[in-house]
């Protein structure tokens, strides 16, 4: 038996359908999706079908499309540039394909590669920039999966960049008539600060940068720093922008508690430097972190300062930006999901609840000096939630002060260790018992405390990891409110 020759790959092309007639056969949901994409391309669309689904019917009434009522007839293909068969009748789809072949009209039969003379690819759109993915009809779900992956990785600002370069295209071609020179120009511009300036909406600076490049000046490979919030630990909680920045970084200065799962998403050749500080064991002082940011940025590198949670919630992000601004280093901030929000959610605890808490306070109380400055009377008020960062070490003193200022010893408390990670533990206890519970269960950093009536919902609303554990009785030395 003679082996069949391999199917050749499809020839990739982008069709200009502006003011050109296109026929869609079928009036259902699939046809509506195809019509919407064709209208976006400027095509004049005729939909042939006995009846139309509601949205198509509305478009026909408004004149956006033309409705040809009835069953398909070959003459419908007269004067059209291409056609799409999107019915659920195999005989109709085959008839459209055969009529198209006879008239040399390009036809796509939805989900029938063998009957189609062209395929509609999975697309990623960023303004005028389009990426098309096709498996030649062999594995459309694979093409869609790749599209979803690229959608997450490609910044929306690529559309602005494409529009900006299109606006200046003639000047660029006139200045660099030779293809090789033009290619080197684009290599310089696209690897410099211009794309990032456009992403941040700084059009005047982007235009000035391009003018410098057109004049033959050095646009400079300026270094920059991005403060990125890594969230509480689950890599799935990173924002899309954080993921993109990690894939662009030359150097990543990361906190100790940023997990391996998050770091694994970084660019493979990025330099990873741990700069985290732990109570009683300072790997690097804040001044050393500042010095590292400055050193790498001045060397023209793209630096990511990767912090657990959010850079601006007990992350010293403000101090670091003040330092960078003082030295004229370009910077931006990518917010992260702070621990109070994420850990509470993963523990099944709503931080606010109309029956229990109308406000939330975010606190850090890892040293006695910071605790002395707090308004304990206000913190002890009912119907509010306290979310306390780095509070395990001072939990006994913290609980005692709250109780002494009127908070009930029976107030529910949840201690969340390693929130959002597979090893997450939740200890359900009370304010009077919290310190003893933390010791009994040997709670370690990172741990977050939730104090307030909402903490009692952890047992009822639990959904992630092991169920909450119940803490022991209170220590004898915890004072009671008068």
C-alpha cells in the first residue's frame, strides 16, 4: 500500500476584507461569533439562514448585516470574496463547500477541515498587532490553549506600540532606507525605554526618545526598577503584569518568603538574589537592598524588586521608591494581593460581613515599639476585623492589651500559617487562648492573625487545605477584662 504524502502546511495570510462581501451560512450562535469577527474587520456581511438568533436579528434590523432568508442556494456565492458555513446540517455545509470550489470562492466550514479551503485561526489582538495560531484544523483546542497562554503573557500596551510605530513609519523608512540599518534601528528602539514609556502612558517622553534615535543619538539602555507584589505564596495569585515583568527581568531581588513556585515563573537566565530579612536573622539590611537596586539599575539592567504580598502594605515600598527617585532611577509598581486579603479568603474568612464587621484594620505588631504607638481603645471596639501581620511573636502582649481595653476574651481568632500554600494551617481559637494556641501548635512565620467575629466562620466556610484546628484553653496569665 502506497503511503499518502504528508499534508502540506497552510499558507499563512491576513485578508483585507474592508468593504468586501462575505457570506455566512447559518443563523445560530456559532454563526454570530463568526459574523462579529467579520464586522470587526470591516466586511460587508450577508447571513443566509431560514431564521436568525436574537443578536443576529437585531444586527439585521439595524442594518449592520444583510439577512438572506431561506435555505442555501449556490448563487448566494456570486460576487462574494469568501464564505463561512456555520450550520448544524452536514448536507448544507457540504453544499456550500462544493459551490465555493466551483466558483473559486474561499470557504471555511466550521470544525470541518477536510471541507475547508481556508481556516480561521485562533487570534491574539493588541490593537493593529495580531498573532494568529493555526493547527491546520488538526488540533483546534491546542491552538486555543496556546492563544490563552499568549494572552496572559503579551501586554496590552503592544497595541499602543504598534500604533505609535505606524504613525512614524514613513519617517523611519525615509531615515533608514536600507533594510539592515532599519532593522538595527528597531533593535535599538524596541530594547530601550520606548515600549515601557508607552505602556505607562508617557507619550511625550516616548516621542522624544524616538526623535533622539532618528537623529542618531543614543536612546540609552536605561536601567529601571519594578516593585512587584508576589502575593501570599500561591503562584496562581500573581497578576498578569507581574508575570510579564518577571519574564523581562535581568535581576530579581526577592524576599526570603517568596516561594520557589513564583520564582520558577521568572525568565530562565535572570539573576536571582535573595535579600529578605527575618526577625533576628537579617540577611540584608534595607540600605544594602537600596545599594543593590542602584548598582544594577545604573548598569542598565531591568531590576525586579519582588516582595511577598503587596509592596505598599508593610513592604517598605514607599521607602524604596523615595530612594530610587532621589537617584533619578526610573521605576514602576505592580501591586500584589496582600496577605490579609488572600490568607483570609483561603481560610474561608470574609474580612467584612454585614452581621459581624463593617470595617477592617491592617496592622503590624512585630515589636513592642510599634505596639506602644497603637490606639488600643479604638482597636478593642466591636464589629470590626483586625488583620495582623507578623504578630505571632508578640501575640501574648497584643491579646492582653486588647482585652484590657475592653475586647471580649471570647472574641474569635484565626491564626493562618502559610496561607494559600499547600501546607496552610488554620488554628481556630479565641483572643484569650491565642498565644497558648500558637505555642501549642508551634506556629511559625509566615503567619497572619484574624481577630473578630468573622474568624469564627473559618470552620463553616472552609474550602482549602486541611480543616481548621481548634486551639487549647487560654494561658493562666492572660488578664480578663474588668
